[in-house]
């Protein structure tokens, strides 16, 4: 289905020249038809991030919508779900981060670093669905960067170099910083069971065939075969290139907004510029093992 072949009453509004679009006329509180679900997926593959305004959906309805994109994962490898009835829903509440995004200037959270969700897993999520539940009056925007455009706008010699490289992704460096927020030790025990994983630096998208960068500032530990100085320098070059304004879309949240993104071709960042409470509900859709230009790395 082409993106311009939308169901009756729907329209699409691109937000930038590279990524991000608003789908108008959609009511996510009702089950989508097969054609409607295909239209959402087509928009995601074209724009990488799709937004829906004024969706007063319950967690059950959010789960129902997310399932149109594929099989759902548990909420997070280290954190439990919203409750027993919603094990797939991760609640991101600024009140749960006393040294984090809820208290601007007093600390940090991995959410306000550029990252692609759960790349420390052998099979990172394919999609994510984020609903705004409690939104501060000022601040708290989310930004997404286009990893395909980031790759395509590199010089050919750099592309060829990256095509052959493998990176190590590791959760420990990031989540160990928040060990004081885990007095029971439950998250530390789960973290100890997570082993570093290897992913290609350049990922071939399994549905579109596009090549995109697959490294991020939060979970990528190093590039194999390079010295620490070389790895750090190359990664820094890629990160700075990725987040150029030309390939970033910024979303100003309102309560009831829903954002859906292709986690295989984007990175994102939650701005920590607010002092009021912010609550988001995120659901992730299972993905496959990243494949590089030369195929699987294992």
C-alpha cells in the first residue's frame, strides 16, 4: 500500500524533509481494520515516526493497537510492566527518577541521552508505541533522528569502512549509573544476567532494504577491532552526524498524543527541561536479529 493510498477520512502531514508525519483522522480507541493497520505500517516505513493527536486511549487500547504491528515484548528487560494486567506496558514516570528527568539540573536519565531502544538485546524491538499520559506545561519534548539518512549522507569511503564493522552493545554502563534507585537489588540481579551483544554498525532494514547506522550513545560500548581511542573518535563522529538538525524531528507533547516509531531506523532523546511530572506509557514490538551489509555477523 502506498502512503498516499489512505483509508477514507485519513490524511498525512509530513513534519520535516526527512522523517516524521502526523496521521489525521485516526481513532486508536477502536480496532483497526486490516487496511488501516497496513496504512499505519506503510506510513511508519516511509516516515519512520508517526504521530497521532488527541487519542484518549486506555492501556488496554494501546496494547490492542500495538499488536497490529506484531508480537509484543515484555515491558523492559530490567523493569516490570505497569501492573499484572498490563505486563507489556512500561510506565516512564518522572517521579520514579529522583535524580533524573523529574528534577532538572540535579541528575540525568538514560532517556535524555540519544538511544535506540534495547539494542543491548540480541533482538531489539522493531517498533515502539508511546502514549502521553501526564504532560508538563513546558518542556518534555521528544526528538527522533533518522539513522538511514545519517548513513546515506556520509561519504562513500566512510560508508565502506562502516559496512565491515561490528559494535558491542552493553546495558551495564548505562544502568549501573542508576543503582541507587534500585534499593532491593532486583534490577541489578537482572542486569547481571545480560551479556554484551554484537550488532553490525550498519544495519540493513528487513522490510525496506535500506541501510542505516545502528549505533547509539547510550548502549554502544565500542567498535570491535579498533583501539579505544579510534572507537571513541569514530563513534563520536557518527553521533554528531546523526543528530544534525536536518535529520531530526521534535515533538511537543499534549496529553492524549501517541507516537509510533520504527526502532530499526531511528534514535530518540527525551528532553529533560521540565520540573513538573511527566508520565508516558511505552510498548515495544518484537524485532529480529540485526543483519548487516554482509549478512548475519554470527
